[in-house]
C-alpha cells in the first residue's frame, strides 16, 4: 500500500464529512430583509444623501460652524436686551468707549467738590477711552453724554444729571459685555457638537485605533464607544483595537 | 461587488446567494447559537451594504466579507464579558503527523451522517481560533494567506491554527473509528 503525502492543511475526507453535515441556512425572512435593504440602498443612487463621502465631513463641519455662529448672534441679541447681567470683569482688559463706562465716575461724585479730582478723572477717562462715544448714547441720553464728554469742571452737575438716567447707556454697554460669555457658550456648544473623530476624517484606520485606545485609557467611555461605532461604520473590514481593563 | 457598488442590485443578489450559507454557518459554528448567529449574520450584510460606496478592490471579495464577519463576531464576544474567547491556543500538543487515511468511502447515508455529526462535535470542541481557521477554509474557500488577512493575524499563525485544527479533527475521527477499520 503506497503512502500518500499528507497535507497538514487539508484532508479530503474531513472536508467531505464536513460538507455532509453542513446544510444550515439563514431563514428566508432574513434573506428577504437583507435583499430588500440592498435593493433600497442600490436604488437610492450612488449615495443615499446624494453627497459624496469625501464631502460629508466638510459639509458637517460647515453646518456646525453656521449653527455656532447663529447661536452666538442669538445670544448676543438676547444679551443686549438684558439689563441684569453685568459680567464686565472679563472685558476690562480691553479699552472700551467712554459711553460704555458709566459706573466708575459715580463714586467721585461725592468728592467732586474739589476741582482737581474731576480734572484727573477727565484725564484718565481720556486715556482709557480714546474712542468717541457712540452717537446713540448721546442722542438717547442728553444729560449723560455731557457728563462724559464735556469738561470735568462740571463734574458735579454732570454726576447729578447722570444719576437719574445712568441706566440709559447701559444697554449699549451690555451689547458689548455679554459678547464674551456668549462666545464662551458658543465655543462650548461647538466643542460639544464636534464629534471626537473630527480630526480623524481622512486618517487611516490605525490612527483611529490609537485614538480609541487613548479614550479607553482615559476612561472616556462615551467618546470611546462613539468613536468605535463610527470606526465600525467607516472601516467594517478593520479590527477594533484590543483593550483590556488594567 | 463593484457592480453592486455602482448601483446594480442584482449583483448583490448573486453575491448573497453565493455566500449566504457559508457566512451563516461560519457565524453559527463560532457563536453556537442560532438566534445570535442570525443577528450577527444580518449585521454583517448590513455593514457590507453600508460600506458598498467605499468598496475598493484590495483583496478577494470573500476575504473582505469574512473579515467583516470576523470583526462583527469579535465585537459580539467583546460585548459579553462572561464569554472569553482565546484565539491563541497553540499551546496544546500537536498530535503526531498521521498517515493519510485511505480513501475508503462510507457505505451508507447513515454512516455519512454519523461521520458528519462526529466531525461537527469535534469541531465544536476545537479552540476558537483553530475552529475559525478551519471554517474559513471550508466555508469560504480561503487560502492560508486570506485566512490570515481576514482574521488579522500573521500568515504563520493562521497556518499553525489550520494545521492544528486539521490534525486534531483527523485524530479525533480516527479515535472514534470512523477513519480506520
């Protein structure tokens, strides 16, 4: 009896026995469901959304930017109508027009009996506010405007004149003041809206794996899972990184 | 797949008809639960359908398809903490190379069925990685290189797994008196 060469990777009899016992098939309803999905996808044209894949990310980013900008504008408008929010501290570093600075002259009003104080105030006011006051404030507050623009020699009357109408220029000041918090809110909103894979759009699968591992290591579970789901969509033939809890 | 990518739905039907049984059995034998296998099977094909627009010919279609199936299976195992799947079981002692059995044919259909049942039982007892290598060879007709690519391991690892699987199955069938008189 001759001894045939044994192929360690194949055995015809094993294969025959395996084939004889392998007749399982998926259920017909499953077949129908999958075929229907395939037909739907094929019938929807090259892309379901009509947008080539390479343009999806830019479109998404543009949409995020537009929404963020809209949010900023809305918040600014809302902030301009509000009088009870004076978060001016964050804007103190930048010079603001005199019309937007109604508060500082008020305390020296008591000391305005001395003529030197108003002069110093005027000088510092001119240093601090090189821009002319807005005509809106001047028009709306005829008494307040002279209090800032005219000489400090009349500081006491100006202070008296300002006190009843000091609130008048406030809306204009607040139109600028809420800008910083609104920007913060908008920035936070845009960061939240930006998916964790935004900077990975055109990166290879290996970069995605590294990011997923980083997120798991940092225990940012939600982001890691979201990134994994997106990874699975984009690279169905690629493997997810193996991550074991330390 | 290229035809389907370009919008030919009938091309998908042909692909599906050719591979549906193999993919289903591959999943079924790996997860050992018909309901889960159906769920995974559907996911695999849905993933394929979704990924059609980005499909580019980088390997045989079957390799790509079974790679998707393998990844889905791994996702499934990862989502079940109680179930651990070891893919590196080459620590077992490889049985000595056995002489190739003579090609004696089973005499009756009953004997064929009995052999098939024994083989499936032996297959189920194999470690997951070895079983997978054998299934990919049998169901998808993949070469060692393609098995390595589909499962994300080196060629040597894939070859080793397949060799162990065949040797163990062969030995098991012999032990049960199926192969030798």
